[in-house]
C-alpha cells in the first residue's frame, strides 16, 4: 500500500508518522489517505477516458462527511441507500443530480425526500416498489427517474453474505421478468424510465463474473429497447475487490473496464452513458486503524494479544471471517521470531477477534495497524458494550486533519430518557 508504508521502520500515512498521530489523538484511530482515495478513483477515470461515464461512490462503504467531500470535489456522484445517506450528501455539498438511490426497502418518506431533493435516479428493486414510487411521485406532481435493478444470475465467487446477483437473494428483479416489469414501469404515470442497473456482489476479484453479467445485461438492453423503451444509461454497480492479502488479486479498475468497454463496443453500446457504484475499491485500502496492545495473555492452546479496538470498530472479521493484515506501527530494527497470537478486542463475545494466528513481535503498550480498514469498518461501527466510536483523521501529504471526534460515553446515550 504505497500511501501507508514504512520509513526507517516507522509506519507512515502519506508523510505523517502514524505513531505521532496516535500519541496526539489516542487509539483506536482510523487514518485515511486522501491521495490513496484519489488514486483509486483515478484508475476508474483512466478506464473511462473519452466516455460518457458517471462514477457514483457507494457511500455505505465509508460515509464520513469529509470522505464524501473528497469524492464530491472530484466530480463523483453518490449511490445512497437511505434518507440518512441523502442528508449526508447534502451536508457534504454533493451534487444531488448525481445521486442514485439503491436498496430493496425504500420507504414512502424516503422517496418523497429524494424526489424533493431532485436526485438523478431511483434504482428500483421490485415491481411493488415501482407502483409505490409512481404513486408518491404523482402525489408530488413529479416524475421519478427510474432504472430497474436486474439480477443477472451470475456467481461473483465471493462470500455468500456479500454476493447479491444470484437467484435466491433479495436484490433486484429476475432476468426473465425484467422485460415485463420494464413495460409495467413505462406504463406508470409517475415514472420516467432512464436506465438499467445491476450489482452482482462485493469483493469480486475475478473478471469473468463481470464479463458474464455485462453480457446478460446487454441482452436485456436489446430486448427492452426492441420493445420501444429507451434506456439512456447502463449502471453496472460496484463490487470490485481490493487486496486484503496477497491471496486477493483483483484486477485494476482501468484494466477491468478496458475489457468491459470492449464488450460494450463490440455489441454496439459503446456510446451509451455509463454509471458505476464502486464503494470498497475507492476507500478500502485508503484507511488503516491504529490500535494499542493492552495485554498479552499466553495460554496452553492459544496466545491472545488483546487490543483496544474491537468488533464494534472493525466488524468484518466477526461478520464475515474477513482477513485484515495487522502490522506493527513501529517495527523492530532487527527481525525477531515473534509469537503466534489471536488478536482480539475487549468486547464480551468470542466472536470479537480481529486476526487469527498472526505472528507478532509485540509487548503491551505497542501499537498495531489494522490494514485495509477504509471500507465497511467505521460505517458499520456500533456502540456495543457502550464503546464510543473511534476518532477519524484524513491525511493529505504532511497534513493530518481530525474529521470525526472520538465519541464519549455521554454521546453514546444521548437521546436516551430516564424513567420518572
Ligand atoms: N451498489 C449496491 C447496490 C450495493 O449493494 C453495494 C454494496 C455497492 C454498490 C458497493 O459495493 P462495493 O463496490 O463496495 O463492493 N459489508 C460488506 C460489504 C457489503 C456490500 C453491500 N453492498 C463487507 O464488509 O465486505
């Protein structure tokens, strides 16, 4: 990770020494690199050079306001999944016309809110939702721009919890029903059909599922347009993986899109407006979480390295058995053998582990960096065990700025009411 690298055995975030940030701001501490975010974005931008394309950052991956500002200022739109995320885009000054609204369970209130804000498109996930959205729009004397999320039924070969484009999960409409549902959408007074979309899953590291999905979607584009319904854009979703370890070797965004665009061109759709909804691939490797070793607890079967970050800060290992590299913040000048530890947090659950069987050369008081923590960490953080959420910093060159203050215990129970 070029933006989080060692200099003389000290881990740096861009040009700032991580241990100094931890000394100032405390731990657990998320540190993001603005340059890493922009360089991940640049790979997509290179891939789309000369094309009519809109990148809508899937902000669920990391919805901190300053992170949204980085992408808004780089001309990104946003893929949102709730009224709350829409308010975040507004708070960060994002362009509402470049907002698309995904999700299987939009409420009427959220539809109203998004219509009033003038978002670019609703990615509708069911026939029932089409009817409700049309009703809401008619009542507001508006027409809702819609695209329908189709389910290409390809296996993204990722974790079952984050694969979404297969039959038998709750997302999108079935490929074989799509044409009929498009015809229904086109007949509804409150809707204006503008596009088609799909999203097959997350942390995808292979090209083939994408190529297959593109073929399936383009088959539908042909059928829908043959039925007289014009589709102004194709939204190809997100899902491109990142390298959490040397075992994950996803393609670069520009290389992936070179292949996908070749397919679009070959089938005569090269001139269509393209949209994508990447989340993890824009921010995942642009963040780390610094944590302090509280205790070492040797045991007969396992040695535990107990750190001050936990599943409430870094939920991915507990939820998906996900792997995050864990490295020392200040590394010994001479390599030692190290000891094998399970790296665990203070939360009262056996599922509260961050890394298993990691070889570490550590003592209590040392700091560790949990890598690839820019996506789906802070945005999924909770207050379980009444742990305040961590602080966040955004680094740009030699400048580190606090973008989220550490939550206090009082923050965590704000809004709770005592009995009389
Ligand atoms: N578009 C839609 C409709 C989505 O559902 C998602 C993610 C994205 C775009 C962005 O996908 P990405 O480019 O980030 O893969 N919490 C899980 C990942 C859940 C993904 C949910 N949907 C994790 O930590 O691995």
